[in-house]
């Protein structure tokens, strides 16, 4: 294939009318679109003029290029403009699109004729002959006036014309009876191309006739519309031509040799017609060989013929000229760097310079898994071209570091090389960024000062690797500092990366040995209800046990307290981390009680010594006091709990009430003793009086006895007694 490099010189005036902010380097030339039978004219001045503005292009030189019509010129024509500006030369390529509208567009059912059965799948074929470039072709399928499918070939870069026969799969229903299908081949050549875009509509529309579903298929299929590349024109009843090998698959540039022989008993002669390696008519032979040392024609169609009395039967040899791709590479489309989970990306497999497309299979792999095969069996283009199919992926977190590759395989059939020639791209490793996920235990416990939040094992995933942040009650905490017992509670751990965040909450339990908080002493009033176990706080994790001991014996502290329960209690608390004990003194308070027997009165002979004791018990120990009329001969002494009032040589002045009072905070009790001081005379008088009364009683008794014996009534006459009494002081 010959490249035509066409140069056009474009001069800018060095006077500098071009605005300084315009950099021709970055200016893109508009595309030139030309019909293949039209002359190609490129006017660089005109191209630049459109972009840079009139002021910029100052040249009198003719910068136009005229090529003539493109029919016999290379489809791959290339041209560039030389731009001289500020004494530097810049070369800009002009993109030229040479297009050709199809020779024909037709629609037909594939392998089928006659009415269709409802519910059965059929294929309609749109046969588009000799169109270029495929990249700009849009095949539009219509049912009636309804657009049902648009097919594009934007993943191909082949400038030469070829045949295209896309298919449409239909499953007609009875409503489709009488429906009309058509296809349109439109060349969408962009803004520089002809407007509206040239299009060709299939000349015949298909009228679909639908039969109700029947258990058996009606007609046997015919081959209407199928593409048979081998065209044999051997007349029936005559002889035939035979190739050995029957068909040829040859790599571009390789030698090829095919023997053509005839079964005719008496051929006049034979020959090969071919652009290369043709063999002129050889008389009286029954075989002739077509040989090419270096096959460099993509579209070669050698034909063998022989001359007989019946005419000149001929047969075309099927030759597939193939070329393995120059390169196959895979890359993300319009993207660089890591991908984000859940976002759609396209990977492009760039296959350079491969032929024929019809036999190309592009195989996409993820790791070793085959994920997509793309074929181009609906294209018939013999010349090589570039193919860049894309794969749409929506990576998930599991696809991080996944490896994609694509393979270009030329599946050339049994005549072709085995295994089929394959070129594989370098693998593409993708990096997927995804938001964090976090899975943590519901709780975590450890001994105080050993518990570091960083030690909590959470499963955190995310790419880029997330940062973890601990917080409690919305306040961030330093996760590397050991926690103390007061730090127990609900914590939140957040995993954060640029894709998002995830949180988990964890109950953090800081364990520690028991700790008892009790008062050393409790004062309880007897019969009061007090639960000292509730008053004694025990802390510790795990929850400690607590036991109470009194006098080495384990006890259950009472609720209602009596003086018997007074004493020292020891609380012992333990858990797995240790134990704690505390002694609590329980004072059961009760009101004073006077211990000695009650003596309410006391008669004392003057001059004698007398002492009054008073002792009381109670909790707290009562204060015992005597209340009396103070005199010089009275003193109070204390001995133990006993308080004694001593009267020395009692005088009558010491007569009175002596009150003992025992007091504590719970209550008070008193005992009164009446002390009477008497002389000895007084006692004697009392003695005489007593004697006299006694004698009198005896006399009375005797008198009554006598009267009872004399049987009569007696008068009792009282006797006058005169008793001398000395008044008491
Ligand atoms: C090229 O374009 C310029 C600017 O539009 C025009 O002046 C000139 O005549 C054109 N030349 C030809 C040969 O058409
Ligand atoms: C294009 O050129 C070919 C031969 O070079 C000629 O046969 C054909 O008529 C030309 N077409 C037009 C539209 O001038
Ligand atoms: C255009 O520039 C290239 C250098 O980039 C030079 O080789 C070529 O001769 C130039 N063409 C013309 C027509 O000046
Ligand atoms: C211009 O085209 C030539 C081939 O004719 C190619 O080698 C070169 O890379 C192209 N330059 C640009 C900028 O596309
Ligand atoms: C095909 O493309 C045309 C525009 O060119 C659009 O109006 C139509 O809806 C498309 N049809 C389908 C099925 O996408
Ligand atoms: C229909 O076309 C697709 C490609 O668009 C191709 O893979 C498939 O084999 C074709 N089906 C038939 C029955 O030709
Ligand atoms: C692609 O084709 C190969 C055989 O060539 C087959 O093993 C594989 O399963 C196919 N892959 C898919 C996704 O159809
Ligand atoms: C991917 O390829 C299909 C054809 O196979 C094409 O229609 C589509 O536009 C391509 N997508 C991108 C983003 O190039
Ligand atoms: C791609 O991943 C593979 C493992 O899956 C590894 O061996 C290879 O080095 C990676 N290549 C690059 C360029 O990172
Ligand atoms: C995680 O917690 C932070 C504050 O601690 C909050 O801003 C964020 O929205 C939470 N994220 C989720 C996913 O709950
Ligand atoms: C406390 O200690 C006793 C024996 O010393 C033991 O049986 C008990 O299980 C311990 N309690 C706890 C909570 O560790
Ligand atoms: C002692 O006297 C008090 C009143 O002073 C009385 O309540 C109490 O019962 C008496 N006790 C005795 C043993 O007589």
C-alpha cells in the first residue's frame, strides 16, 4: 500500500499580525471529508483561517493542494500543512476522511423463507455492500416507522471499503403479522461532512407474515441471503474444476501454490487469471498450478478456467490473506490512576493492523476467566485495519488488583494455522478504591493499663487503606494510650478514607481488681433497719463477689440491728484480678439503762455515812450524773461505770431527793431516791409509840376474849392515850 504524503506550505507573515496568545501548535485543523470520486482540495489557508481568524493568516502564497479524484488514489492518503511562524516551522497533519456510500443495501431473512411462526426466533440480515469508512457507519433498523436498533462500528479504524452484514434477531408475535422491516446505512461524517449525512435505505422492505404457532416447522430453510464466498460457475452436466488445496489461508507476504485440475476427459487447455501469478492458457493440460512467491495482495481472487467444447467453465479460488496484529494493548479509556468502586469504566483493546476482520475474535480475560468474546463475522473487509473494542466494567472492591488482558485471535478455520494465531496484550492491573467497611467485636475487655484501643481487633477493609479514629461521646480519643477504670463505656471506631467512612461501636470494659468504698464506722440505733451491704460500695470488673465476716465467721449482716450485732465486720470482695477487704465498725446505739436495783427511799441516821450508787449501761456509754442539794459533806466519785454519791456524817440538811440521770445521744433515764436523815431520839420515840400501840392492841384483844366467854354484849370504850411526840426538824 502506497502512502501519499502531500505537502502544503502555509506562510505566516513575520510581521506578527497573529495574536501572541494564539499558539498554532495547539490549534487543531478541521477534518477534510471527501467523497472518493470527488477531487481532493486542501486549502491550508482556508483551514487555518477558520480557526485563527482573518488577522492571523497573512500570506499571498497559494497554499492549496489539489489531488484529483480519490478513486484510484490510496484510501489511506495523508497530508500535512507546514506552518512557518516566527521563523520556526510547524508541521500539522490534516485528517482526511475518504468516504464511499454503499453500492447496495438489502434486507432479507437469514436462512429462512416463507411465513414465520410466532414465538420462533429469526434473524434478519442487512447486507451493505462496499462502504467506507466503517467507523462512521451507522446501521439503523426500523420496524415500520419505529427505530428499533442502531448499530455502530466506532471501534474499527479501516479506511478501505468493505461489506457489512449486521443481523437483527426477531421473535415475531401475531401482532407482527404484516410488519415491515427495513435497514438504513448512514455515514455519519461529522460537521465537516455532507449534511444531512448520506444514507441509503434497503431497497426491499421485508413484509413479515406470521403464522400461529404450530408444533412442527413448516418449510425447509433455504440459503437465501447467506454469504457464500465461493462462487462456482460450473455448468450442470459437465465436468468440474478442482483445487488442491481446496482453499487457501495464507499469511500476507508468504508463498502460495495451488493446483487446479479438471475432470474433463479432453480439455483444450487451462489457465489461471490473477493479478499476481496468473498462468496464461496452457493447451492440452488437465492441471495447472498457480504460484506466488510472496503474496502481497489483500483482495486477490485467482480464477482457474479450462476450455472445452462446452465452453469455458471457471472457478474462483477462495484465498484468505491474513496478518497477525502488529500490537495488541489494553488500557483504560479516558482514565488514569485508580478506579472507584461502582463507577463505570471502559477498557480499550487496541489491536493494530490486523486482517481479515471477519476472522478476528477478541477475547477478554479477567485473570484466567474468559469474560467476553467479540467477533466481527458480520464484516467482510479484506484489507488490514485497526480494531479497538471496548469492555465496560464496573469494578467492585473484589476487583482491586484484578488483571485484565485481551487476546486477538485469528480464527481461520481448519485450513488455517493450528492453533489459531493469537497475540495477547500485556496484562492491565487495575487498582480499585472503595469505601471502608468495618467489622468489630461487640465488646472488648482487658485489665486496666493494659487496655489499648489499638489492640482491639477490628476487620477493616478499604482502599486506600483507611485511617481509624476512635471516639467516645463524639470526642476523639488517643487509641494508643492505656485506658483506666473510668474509661469504660461505648466507643465508636471510624474507618475513613477518601471514598467514605464506616463506623462501629464497641463496648469497652476496663477490668480492675475490686475496690471497696465503705465508711470505717457506722452508727445505728438499735432496732433501726439498715442494709450496710448497700451502704458499702464495691467496684471492680468483672463484677466482684462480696462476703461479710464477723469474728472469722461468714455472716449475712442483719437488716434490723440489735445490740448483739454490735461489733467489727469485715467485707471481703474478690474477682479474677484480686481482692479487697475493709473493716467496718458497727455501733448499735441504745438508750441508757440503769443497772442497780431501784431504791426509791432511804432513811439514814444522822451522823452516819451513806453512799448512793448509780451505774447505767447504754451505747454510747451514758453519762451518769447525780442531782442533789449541794452540801459540804457530799462528794461524787466515779469508779468504772459507776457513779457514787457519798454523804459523810449525814446531817438532817442532807435530807432530799437524789436523782441519778444517765444520758447518751439515744436517750436519758433517771432514778430518784428519797433520802431521809433521822436522829436516834426520834427513833426511840417511834420505838415507844410502837410499843404502846402494841400493848394497847393486846389489852383490846384480852378484853374481847373475856366478853365472848361471858356471853353478852360488850361495849368497846376507847382509851385515851397520850403520846409525846417530838417534832421532827
Ligand atoms: C484558499 O483559501 C483562501 C482563504 O479562504 C482564499 O483566499 C484562497 O483563494 C484559497 N485558495 C484556493 C486555491 O482556493
Ligand atoms: C475519477 O477518476 C477516474 C480515473 O482516474 C475517472 O474514471 C472518473 O471518471 C473520475 N471521477 C470523477 C467524478 O471525475
Ligand atoms: C515541511 O516541513 C518538513 C519538515 O518538518 C520538511 O521536510 C518539508 O520539506 C517541508 N515541506 C515544504 C513543502 O516546505
Ligand atoms: C502525522 O502523520 C504522520 C504519518 O503521516 C505520523 O507519523 C505522525 O505521527 C502524525 N503526527 C501527528 C501529530 O499526528
Ligand atoms: C437511533 O438513532 C437515532 C438518531 O440518529 C435516534 O433518533 C433513534 O432513537 C435511535 N434508535 C435507537 C433504537 O436507539
Ligand atoms: C448476528 O450478529 C452478531 C454480531 O453483531 C454475531 O455475533 C452473530 O453471530 C450474528 N448472528 C447470525 C445468526 O449471523
Ligand atoms: C470465548 O471463547 C472460548 C473458546 O474460544 C470459550 O472457551 C469461552 O468460554 C468464550 N467466552 C465467553 C465469555 O463466551
Ligand atoms: C464501546 O464499543 C461499542 C461498540 O462495540 C460502541 O458502541 C461504544 O460507543 C464504545 N464505547 C466507548 C466509550 O468507546
Ligand atoms: C500485576 O499483578 C500481578 C499479580 O496479580 C503482579 O505479579 C504484577 O507484578 C502486577 N503488575 C504490575 C505492573 O503491577
Ligand atoms: C461515623 O461517625 C462520624 C462521627 O463520629 C460521622 O460523622 C459519620 O457520618 C459516621 N459515618 C457513618 C457511615 O455512620
Ligand atoms: C472469689 O474467691 C473465691 C475463692 O477464693 C472463688 O471461689 C470465687 O470464684 C472468687 N470470685 C470471683 C468473682 O472471682
Ligand atoms: C425502777 O424504777 C423505775 C421508775 O423510776 C421503773 O420504771 C422500773 O420498773 C423500776 N425497776 C424495778 C426493778 O423496780
